[in-house]
């Protein structure tokens, strides 16, 4: 059996540039890998099929799971008659702006490429992943990157490792598709300033962190604003919604501040996690 870590992400800033003719939106965002993770347990079976199980009953285990979609893309490359059993130990909140499902699919693809010696390049895996979802290609980059286009055109940002992060999620699930249908391009042009603060080693200037989706998501989950305000009252350096929400993350310069906020909130909200950037 293979044990695979499947890490989540946060968006350090997110801007919506415009809507494309194909229905997608061009975005400009800084994507950051975090240590909050699911674990995939993968073993071969003799039935030439894929069987998914998960400790969270809300996660689909059929063809609607992104891991299943990844299996369908990769199985044509294999030269054996084995199938796979995949057990997902789910810790990343679902439909929460942390790309847990996309992460599972991407790390599954990387693992199977190695296990079955498919010899697909990272770029080939990235292009296959793009067919499944816009967040997948990021997980073949990792670290800290600026993502443009539909989130699949990458440029490196100075790595933002070992920053203290508090994840707060009230359990409300938000459809990314719904948010994109309601969003109007804002194009605030704050991304460059955010990148500059990171690369200059001054990453805690909250005025440069921005998420264009916040107002749409907070319209259906008002507690998002309450959580952001509460985190600032608990001395967060930066507090921001990630992706389309409803997760809010906070950056803390000092671990004592992180621990204090965690202790205050851990019994108040459904999911509260201490983690770090990778």
C-alpha cells in the first residue's frame, strides 16, 4: 500500500480580470501550498477497476470524484490489468476554497505515474489535469506561484515557506460555479503589490491582500465577514477568504499569536486548523 500526502492551497490574493468567450474567467491570483492535507492510501487490485472509499460521507466515491476522472484519463497509458483501491482520509474541508478535491486528483496522478512507471512528464500530467479542473495544474507547480489565464499560466514567486496559518471554516459549502456566475470583473491590480511585499520579505501588509470573490460569497454566507473581523481582533496580520470560500485564513507572524487564536476559536467553528505554508 502506498501512502500519499495531498496538500491544500490558499489564495494569498485573487482578482477577476474578465469573462472569456468560452465561459471561463481570466483571473490573476497568488496560489500557496499549505501543510493541511488529506492522505490517500493506494493499493492495487486484480479487477482492473477503481474503488474509492472515504471517511467523509459527503465526498462522492463514484465517477463524480475527481480522482475517478483522473483514473479515466490515466488508465489508457497503463500496460497491466491491475485496478486500484483508493482510500481518502479527508481532513481538508470540502467545497471550501482549499481545492481539496483537485489536490486529491493531482497527487493521485503523480503517484500513479510513478507506481506504474507511465513516464509522463510533469507538463503532460499538468495538461491532463487541466481537463479535470482549473485548480489541478497548480499542484504540479507547488510552493508559491502567480496564476493567470484560467489559473493555468504560472510564473514563480519567491517562496513563502513556514508562515503560520490559521484555517477557519464554519462548515458552509459554497459552489465555485455559483460565485463565478455572479461575479463581475473588478481588476483591482493589487497582485503586483502583494508579490512585491512577499519578495521583499515584508509579507504582512494587509492592505495588499485581496479577494474579488469575497462579497459574492459573503452574500450567501455572511459569517465570512464576521470571521475575518474576529481574526483581526485576535491580532492576525492578514485575514482573507480563500478561493470562493467559505474558508477564511489568517497569517500570523508569531506562533504565540497563532496558538492564542486557535484556542479561542477551535470550539466555535466546525473546522479550525493550525498549519504552515510550504
